C-alpha cells in the first residue's frame, strides 16, 4: 500500500487524498510526503494510522524527503507506528490544548479518556461542550459496538486558533458500513449504505424506523448537521464509497437548512474509490457560538437528555437475579 501526504491535506480536498490511495499489496505500507510542505488533516492521519496498526510497524515506513513541517507527523504519533526513526525532536507538552495525537480506543475507559483529552480543544460554553462531547462519544461508541474491529477506533483531533476551528478524525478497519447495514436494510452499493447511515432514524441494529433507545441512528446526522450549520466540511469513507459535505455558501442568507436525506445537501460523492475495508468519519467544526449553532446544539442536547433517560430506564427494567 502507498499513501501520499500532500501540501493540501485539508477536508476540502479529501476526495483527492482518497483517489491517490494505493491500497494494493496489503502486507506493506509506504508513506511519502510533499517534499516542501506537509498539511495533514486528522482524517488523513487516522486512516494512515489505522492501516499501519493493522499490518504492524515492521511493515510500515516513511520514505523520501520529509520537510520541516513533517514534525507534525511526529507530534501526532505517526512515526511511532512505523519502523522509520523520527528525524525530529520536540516538547511533548506542546500538545495540551492544541491537539490530541493519534489514540486507539478499545474500551469504554479509552473512550472516556479521549473525551477528556478533547475538552481543552472545545473553546465553548460548558453546555455546548457537553453536547459536542456527547455526539463524538456516540460516534466512537458505534465503532466499538458495530465495526467488529479488533484494533478498535483510531482517533485524532486538532484545534486551529486562527480560524477557531476543531478538526476530528475517527477511523476503524472493521466490517465497513455496507456490511453493518446488510442484516436489516440490504443496500445494493456502498454509496447507498452511506446514505442510509447518514439518514437519522436508520441504524444497522434494527429495521425499526427511529432505531432504539440504545442506538437511534442519529450520531452521523448530528455531526454532519453541526458541520453544515458552522459552514464546514464533513466526510465519510467506507468500501468503495466516499461522501463529502460541501461548505454552505455564505452568500446565501439565513440559517442553512438541514435535510434528513444527505443527497439533498451540497456534496460530492463517489462509489468508485479505492476499496477501504473499514470506516472513516471526519469533520471540521467552527467554534463560534452563533445563534444557529447554539439553537442546533440545544436541540441535540434535548435528544441527548432523552437518550440518557431511556438508557437509565432500560437498566432499571433489566431482570436482576439474586
């Protein structure tokens, strides 16, 4: 396999990154970079890290001339996953409040630690921080419960002070969206499976519209909606399919409209990407607390409160054996 980390590795150009992937020869991974400048979104980083973990560091190398900006790859922990020694030196204390390096989540405790680590990156009110934590937690929980990945979820995040934005990537090398939807929804293609996964009320755990109290099928819809309201990008990649939500045009007046059908949103998509046997979800979120942002998070917060109440009721209804 070959992965190229370019000088335009933002979520706007995620499709280009995906199309450049060479996922043949799954027993070895060669990572190369632009020779003058490296820009890496957490999405690109966690996909690279997930594949590296899957095949083992002895089969992974970083090749070619890595420029000074490649120190970011070391800060985020990518060199630790390869047999290539890092040419950089830095102070690990730099990460506090600026980024969360590559982390692997396999248990609920791992998930809690990641959520704790990401709090300093969320420069928001306590109430809004709680909602963002909930949405991210739901996405990670879904990976742990439904991807059947032995390597868990690979996560990373970055805060950009200049634009007051946080970028997050979550990736697994599990069964992928198409297989997770097969039991109840039978999508014919990978892109149809992504459309189902992005539709609120549809989950791979039941045919019932609206899901269950444990899984309402809304996590991806919520995170995509947050990206849209804050006029940012969202992307999901699984199997042969890739979907990128495009930025809402700032010239259009009023609050961006939210649609249950992801095909109604401005987006790019393909069902002909290099096949990735897993799932990657990535998002950019502006942290400016506009009226639209606060209203959306308030609505999601109400859903969150209801979900917690339902889960608590479920626990109380469980039979107890003495």
